[in-house]
C-alpha cells in the first residue's frame, strides 16, 4: 500500500462509518461518531488540520439531512441549540484522546491495550461532560437545571455512549491487529514482485 494513500483510505472508512451510523442515532447499529473522532486522532493525527474539520462538517451535514428528512427545520430542532456547537469541542476531546494514544507505537501488547482503554474512558467521560453538560446547561430544553439533575443525566447516558465507543474501538483494534499480522506477509510478497 502506498504510504501517501493510507491516510485517505483510513479517512474514507471513518467517514463512511460516521455517515452510515449517525443517520439513526438510536438504531440497532449504534452511532459510531464518538469512536470515529477518537480513531481519527489515532490514525489521522498528522492530518488533523483537514481531517477533523471535514469529519465535523460531515457530522453536521448528516444531522441536517436527517432533520430535514423528518420535515423539520435544522435551526429549530430540539437538538440544535447554542449547545449544539459545543460538539466541536466535545469531538475534539475525543480526537485528542486518540492522538495521545498514537504518541507511542501501536503494538500488540498489554501496555498498548491499557493505554487505549484509559484513553477511551477519559476521552469519553470528557466528551460527555462537554456535550451533555452544554446541552443541559445552555439549551432551553431543561426548564430548571440543577446540579443533581445534571449529574443524573450525565451518569445515566455515559455508560451507553462509552460502551458503544469502546465496542467500535475494539473492532478497530482487531482490524489493526490483523493488519499488523498480515503486513509482514504482504511486504514479503511485494518484495518478490519487484
């Protein structure tokens, strides 16, 4: 595989996963958005200047298309409040968590597994803090916000979001491990063909 095409291929897979799953946030196939931004940080850290904004624009475009498909206005929809724009920060937290993982080589060892697990937990908790916290405190959806109400909402939703993210990251880890195992064989095959 040509090294210069690898980021484009990874980006294409992540964009497809985001578009295909974000369409139905609560369907049988859960939304992969959190994992996509985290994995973007892992695999596209050097391309963050273009990859993050394009994925963010894609997420907003999918949301707009879904809302318009329901015959509703994007700007007056329940989920689109001033807090909606805090998703930029929330998703960048995920990207940063992935980029932190990528600061060291991604090897098939316990240390890498622990690093990925820690990053998933911290990044998901922080993303939920920004995304849910901004919606709870900034949007007009909560008539009388309280600290106890916020905490209940935060803690009720965090396990599901974190679990979904962890599932997709685990799938990516398996694909990564298989690719690492196949890489020497592909390299040997490429050398013989040259």
